[in-house]
């Protein structure tokens, strides 16, 4: 990884760092307190004026009593625009800004609370727990929480020059005799962005968005680097992590160059929600993202018509993801998420969104088909599955190729498999439900350890041909 000269050698902090922004909270109001006049963060990035008060004394009054001044209030989620309209819309800034300013929330977005969720940025660091406790007593607020941090779940290894052992481990070649990917399939990579000019990816990319918009305080742990302010329409990848995941799931294949993705056909939607930081606690560069960027990024993927969403990221944010992941399930969108890299069991150490029952959790194995030493485990990840996650060769930023390892790398193998199953449905004119797809992937996985339901290996290693055969039988039945 690249270490900028201006941040080399910082002193690591001696105490456990915060897992949330230290000058922000997120609130969801009761329906009658929703303020439709407040701008989206995207509106602000496009030139709208930020609001410094909420407009309801039941909220503004609490902050006044605490002696706090807000830098801005903004709505977290952008109203839905249907996928057909979105695809046909020019991607210039003026047109997109007009769409965001004029769009109205739909009924299900009001019911789920998306239209009533706001981020409060304070002018200085605050006692987040105290603010949350005070706001939770307000009759205008139905939920309040910190703006939690999620981290990418990969670690760097070596430059790319080897072989893709992972495709052999999941028997991908036999699966490609059944399905290679339908042209209408859309897989969303919600991550650090994607190298938009990569030779192995550019022909498969559709126009995405950059949801990173951090204006606050990172406390003592992180130093922000690169592009971390103002949401825009350029989801290019400064880290390389999202590009690596995109290549595993769906790099251009059978084209005599580069690598082979699990799912050859279809398109990839780049959604940037993570940005680079220097981690003073671990003394290295990595990427992080906040709930208020990640969750609207997931919503954008859903609204854009994604069939599969890859989430190679995780944090300790618990039930915060439940509404947006439920929305994905309601719209029949598969969400595949990494279990995490702490070598921790769940319970009691969950990583979200993988621990949410609306997602399909993925752990990592090595080339000997043993659980990777870092891979999280535990029956609390619902029935989870395993995929290759050590020394995985794939695409990288600056048109490059590298080996990386982590449950981040295992996850897009499964996202690619889900894409192949969806492709069978698109080809037949019949679509399987998310629950049916998750069940097929779990039931056809090759058992490892002590067999199905093993604490360390879950349902086992995903098997591409077995899953596709089961899916085809289900569609034909």
C-alpha cells in the first residue's frame, strides 16, 4: 500500500479508539416530525445551503439545553428514482442535482423511516453518548445512534503474477458450462469505488455514484486522506479494495487478458462509500466508511436495479442496517457480506451487516481448504458459507493486479455465484426469491469441518455447479 510522506511515522494512540464519528449523531424522527425542507447531503454538495437547525424545538431545544451548536442537518437517504429513469438520465452534475432536489419519497420510504433519517454535524467534538441519551427522550425522535464506522475487510499481500486457485476450489469451470452471466444482470460493489479505466472492468461498468461525504471529526485514531468530502458522481477508486472485489465477482472474462471473474456476463455498478485514512492505532493505511454514507449507498444500489450487492466491509453497528437490508430483501436483491477478519466467534463478537439475517454471510478459507486464521465464525451469522479468501489475485487500482486476502475477497466469489443464479432466472423469464437463492447456495455448499452447521465453517465451501444445477431444477419445477 502507498504511505504518503506527510503521515509516515505517526505515534500510535495508547487507548482503544472510538468506533464512531466524534461530532455526529444520526436520528430518525417520528412521522409527524419529518422535515421535508431540509436538504440531502447530495443537494449540499451540488450547491444547496446547509441547514443549521432542524426546525422543531423538540430537537433544537435539546441541543440548546446541552449547549451544542450544529454545523448542519441533512437527510441521509436520497428519494428513489426508478431504475429505468435513472439509466436513461444524463450523468452530468446539473441534471443529477435537479433530480435529487425535486425527487419525492415514496410511501415505503416513509414507512421504513428513510425519509425521516437525518445526520447532525456538530461544530466541535461532543459527548456522543450523552447527546444520544438526551435526544432519545424527545417525543420527536423515534431512534438515535452514533454514526458508526465500518472498515474494509482485507489486508495486502503481493503483486499479481500467479494463478486464481479460488475458481478451481469452487469448481467454477464446471459451473460455466451451465451459466456464465446474463447481459441484464447488475452486481453492485458498495465499497471504495472501482478503477473506472481498468482494462478488465471498464467495459462492464455502468454509471455509479460517490457517497463519501465526511465533514466531521475522526478523533485520535484516523487521519483522512484523498477524496473524503462532498458526494459526487465519480466513484473512482483511490484504495484498490473495491476494484479487487469487482474483479473477483465479475471481471471481463474469456478475452485473452487479465483475470477471470466468477460471473462473466452482466454489468457492475460502482458505489463509493469508503475513503482512505491513516490508522494511527494500527500504524497503517486503510479505508473506512460511515453508516450515513454506506446505507444510502446500499439504497442507491437497490434503486438502480441491482440484483446483487457485495458488501466487503463491516463494523459494530448492530441493528442500524436492519431497515435498509430489509428493503433489499423486499425488493428481491441479494446482499452478500463479509463476516470479518478478527478471528472472532459470534456470539459475542458480531460484525455487521454480515450478522444481519437479511444478508448472506461469507467467511474465508485458504488454498488447503482450511478456515483462514483471520476469518470470523459462529452460528450467530445465520447459516454462513465459506469461499476462497487467502492470496486471491484480482484487479487493482491504476489498472493493476495484486494478491489480497481477507473475508473481503471471499465475499465477491459468492456475489458472483448469486449473479449466475439470478442470470438463470433472467434467461428463463422466472425469478427466484432472495430466500431461495440463499438456501440454494447454503444447501449445495460442500461441507467442511464437522459437516453442515459447523461453528467454524458454517454450511461449507460454495460449489458453483451444484448451486446452478439446483437453481435450474427449481426454475424448471
